[in-house]
C-alpha cells in the first residue's frame, strides 16, 4: 500500500525525464559513471530488468546509484591525507506517459557536499509528435543540468571542464534534435544578480552534430559563467556585469578506442576586484581544457589516460593521470585512478579507488 501511495505521489509531481534517450539537456557527472557501468558490466546478453511500479494506469521505473570511494593524497612538502567515503547516493524515478510525454525525478546525496537529500533534477519533457526533416521539436522544463558543455570522462574524478562549467538551474529549454544534430536554446533566472534584478535574464544554447557513428562534436554558450555550480562569485556586491562563457568538444570512437577533447572558457574578463573573492577564481578570465584517450581491450576492461589544465582557475592547475576500470558483476564496476597535479606552488599525487553499483 505504501509503495502505491509513493508511486501515485510521484506521478502528481511536475517532473519528467526524457522519452528519447538521445536528449541530453539534463546531463550531469553521474551520467559518466552510468555509461562506464553499462560499458563494463559484461553480462550484456541478459536484458535489463528495471524495478517498475504501476499506479493510476501508469508505470514508473525506479533506479539508483551508489558510489563507495577511498582516496589517498600526498602534497609535496605537506602531509598525507586519506579517507573512505560513501561519495554518492542517487535515487531516480522515470515516467513515460507516452512517446511524446515523459518525466524524470532524481534525488541526490553526496558526502561532504550536501547536508540533506536534495532534488537534483525534476524535469518535464515534451516532444512534438510530427518530425520535421527527421528531427523533433522538444521542450524540457524544470530543475536540470543546462546544455552547456559535454563533460564526458572515463575517469573517477570530475574533469576540470566540469568543475568550471557545469550548471544546474530551473530553466525552460527548447530543442530541435535528431540523428544528425541537436540544437537547444533555453532561458532561466540566475542566482547571481548583477544589478539587484530578479528576472529571467540568463540564457544557454548548444549545438551538437553527429555526422557519422562514433564521431560527435559540439559548441555551447552560457550568458553568465557566474551561474555555474562552482560559485565563482563569492561577493555579489562586487559583480557589475555578466561574464559570458563558451565551450567546444570532440568525441571520436573507433572500435574500442575513444578520444575525448573539451575546452570551456570565459569569453570576457571578471573585474579585478572579483579575483581573490573565492578560492576557485584565481584570475580574471578562467578557462579549462581536458583531453582523454581510453581503450577497451576486452568487454569488461577499460584503460584510460588524460591531460587537463586550467588558467585563472584553481591556481592554474595542470593534471595528468591514468585509470583502469573492471566490470565485476552485473551493474557493478571497480575503478582505480592516479592523478598527478601541478598547481602554482604545489605538486600532488592522488590515488582513488571506487566501487559503484547502478540498479
């Protein structure tokens, strides 16, 4: 009885995820882990059996994600640190009303990041039933990860591009998408106001092209980089005008080899008064890049190397690393990662192990 009550309550919420799996206006770093698990789980011959509840003549698919992480870090000339964390707990509900109406609700808890369980995503997705030139007009409204940046990664740690550019906000996003291209344009009322205005005055846009299987590239634009989740602006009283940002990425997969490259940058300067207001904004025009090469020698193994860097952001950090991931059982992956970091005055070595379960 309790399960049916919860299912009915979820159905009445104004939330929805995508009816079409290629829609990516709700991207988050958790998607990278889900993709790695799907790639490495090994038992792909057996169909997935999601947990489905039926109520009010509708079906709800419930899913979740657990991440257990252990890390060790050594800063040159400093002390060693280590910890064991339940890094992520995510619970999600997906509803397909029909092929043109869908919804998604995701609740998230991250150790040392969130005090309580938070609504990470809550989105209504609509699609026009008639295609135009084999592409569909779509709408997504709600709390979502904006279509700015790509942020794919084979690594356990988030890339610096994600740290700089990932943006979660309540927005309305219109799209035109199909097999060849995905165009998204959206508007939202940002949390950082430059003139004490409380209006829908921020916007985002992205264009992604897939000219052939395995090859994809795209560009994106965000009207104010201060809206990103990293919270570059610590003192809004010093913030006079919006600082736009742009991004570009390339993903090229040939057989079991995949090349990822991405660049995120502010297109204008933050005022000199803003620099130093927070520990992340260490210059007037922050930018970050990430290049990764991964290889799947067998169906359960993945190896990867990377180089990434930042300027005017996180003390001009440069990082180099390697990762190996192994699919242990169905929906379960074990990963081991090493990163060497070189900032302005510090060099660091970080080893992270992760056990992840998706259900």
